[in-house]
């Protein structure tokens, strides 16, 4: 008898397995593909590895202005992909070792829920006092666009053998934007199609406007308030009537939950959209727990990891999961990150705003990275939202999670000494700005 049986070894499943084992529980983990799940094998890590190659390539393209000469700059697409595979394989091996080091049993088979205390797979049936489903998600499909050699999803795109000369990307969420950045950096003609009236539909409007400007500068053709009506002889016809000739289409319109396949016997209660419904302790009506992409609206690895940590606390110590602030990040140059509310969400409230352009920073000028801003929004001296476009935005955002989550006063944050010259001074300046005391902004601006 195991204390906990976990189905799925992505960030949610493996984090939970390790934490429970650390707390003395006997754990069994089922995985039908690879440990690391979507994040390590088809998501966060492979895309960031490719993005890093693109970022290096972009840096060499402009290095002359920094007094550095590099001639005949080029790239080898297959090597970029090979490196991505090497990174993933290396991390996968380390992760498996890490999990095994905590004496977690791993069964590499598809698992099914037999009852709230039994997990079944090919090799047998396993009794578990608690069952946790962490089966993640898969790319959502557009019914009218059948997946084939021409129409790809975010898994297929990682298997390309050569760079397409042109690509139509449908959807401008994080995945669509990151791939638009990759392909435009490598010289493909990118067409970005978005149904909403702005890119990154969930972002603050000024972030959307700025990313549009940056992508246009990189020759990405943007079609907002638009969608693909049909594909005709390998040409994409949009609602607007525009016709796009592209070598490939990438469908990046979101992800849908994956649940154990025998769920057609309705073991798990699901929402209309097909993800498992859970209460505040991540428990489904069926009596099993569901965490990560399989049950969450916010499908991000760090959210899955956080839920796993809270569930481990609940299962071992009975502690109820608390609310927490989840940052969003879009990678590439420059990075984009935000947390809390957007300005449009605060409309109608008595909010304050300060937008600090990073071009005013010594560090940004030294690096030649002047595109971006730190935008802070506050209500009653408490930060309500932060929106950053800047190098290192993925790390800078963390400075704001603590004050948002703990409702710290902005007047207290002013007391924190920031190193000079750094991009973090942009955060400091925006805090000072909200207090009407900016240091490096012209009087009256
Ligand atoms: C292209 C792309 C880029 C991304 N970039 C980021 C990023 O930069 N940052 C970020 O935070 N998030 C990112 N994500 C999202 C992130 O990958 C997911 O939020 C995260 O992987 C969810 O973790 P999870 O453990 O819930 O599920 P998953 O990682 O999907 O893991 C679920 C695991 O369960 C296994 N499984 C499913 N059914 C069964 C079964 N019946 N039996 C046994 N095993 C089963 C699957 O094979 C899988 O390994 C990205 C996603 C994609 C697609």
C-alpha cells in the first residue's frame, strides 16, 4: 500500500512526489512518456533553449555598434535543435535520478483510476491511500484545421528538420509570441493572427501595444481581430479576406486538460471545458486530488509546482492551501513579465499609475537595451499590478510578488536599497515614481 499514488510526472507530479517523500511518505509515480512532462520535454525548456540561440544570433547581428566585429554571422538550424534536444535529455536524466534518490517508485506506463484508492496500469493494480492526478494538458486543436505536415501544433514545431521560409502563427499568447520571436529572429517571414483586438490578449494594454511595435520592427505581419476562415491550397484565408501564403501554420491557441482515459466512466467531475473541477484543497468530487494543468485555469509550470507544494503540506500536515500571486512571463528579447491587475481591469477605481522608461537607466544605456518600461499600478498605497518589458524581466517581477501578496505599503518599499547600475533600479524608480519622487525623470514629465 502506497501513501500516495501520482499520475503524471510533469512539474506538478514530480514536485509533489519529491516533497511527499521528503516528508516521509511512500510514493508511487506513473508516467506514460517522459519525466518532466510538457514543461521539460515540449514546453518551457526546449523553447527557451531555442530562444537563447536566437538571442545570441540577434546580439551578433548588432555587435558592431558595440565595437565588436563578427563576420559572416550565420546559424545552423539543425544544430540549434540538436542543442535543444541535448539540454532536454540531460535535464530529463538528472530529474529521473533526483526523483529516484528520494525512493519514489516510478512506473513508466499509462495509468487509469480504478477507484479513489486504486490505480491500474498494464503491470498491475496499485493500492494508494490517496490518489493525485497530475496529467497536465495538450495543445488545443482548431476543428477546421486538421493537423498534418502543413498545420503544426506546439509539439510538432519542436520536430522541424529545417527552417520554414514563412510561417503563419495562430494565437498570440505566450507560446505564439515566443515562436514569432524565434522565427523572425532566424529570418522567416512571420504572420501572426489573433482573434482579440490586441496581441497578448490578457496583458496590460500598454504591454500589448509595445510588443506589437517590437514585432513589427522585426518585420512580423500582424492580423488582430482576425481568424483563419479556411485553408485553400496551402494558403491561409482570413476572416478579413486577407490571403497568406505560408510554408507552415503553427496553431498556438491554448491548451486543454488531459485526464486519465477511462474518465469516460465519469470518475472525475469536469468543467464544460473538460478540465477537472477541484475545491480549495485540490480535491475532485470523486475523492481524488487534481493539480497542475489538468485542473487549473492558469496553465503555467510554476503554478503547477506551487499547487504541488501546498498539496504536500495538506496531505502531511493538514494545512489548507493559501492564495498566492502568479507571475506571467514571455521570453525573448526583451522579456515581458507581469503580475496582479492590468490598467484596464482597474478602470473605474481610484488607482495611481507610474510608467518608468528603462531608457533612463545607466545599465540599459550601457547594454544598448533601451526598449521597455516598468509600469506600476497602485490602489491605496498598495501595488495592484506591475507590468515590465525589460531585459531580466523574468527575475525583476519577483521583487513585486512579495509586496503584492503581502499587501506591503509602497512607502515601505522605498526603503529598499537597489544596486547600481542594474535593471532593478527601474523597479526602484517606478516605486519612487508612484510616490511622486522619481529621481531620473525630468521635472514636469
Ligand atoms: C511551448 C510551451 C512553452 C511553455 N513555456 C512555459 C514557460 O515558459 N513557463 C511556464 O511556467 N510554463 C510554460 N508552459 C506551460 C507548462 O509546460 C505547463 O504549465 C506545465 O508543464 C504543467 O505541468 P503539469 O505537471 O500540470 O502537466 P504536464 O507538464 O503536462 O505533465 C503531465 C504528465 O502526465 C503524463 N500523463 C498524462 N496522462 C497520463 C496517464 N494516464 N498515465 C501516466 N502519465 C500520464 C504526461 O505524459 C505528462 O508527462 C509552456 C507550455 C508549452 C506547450
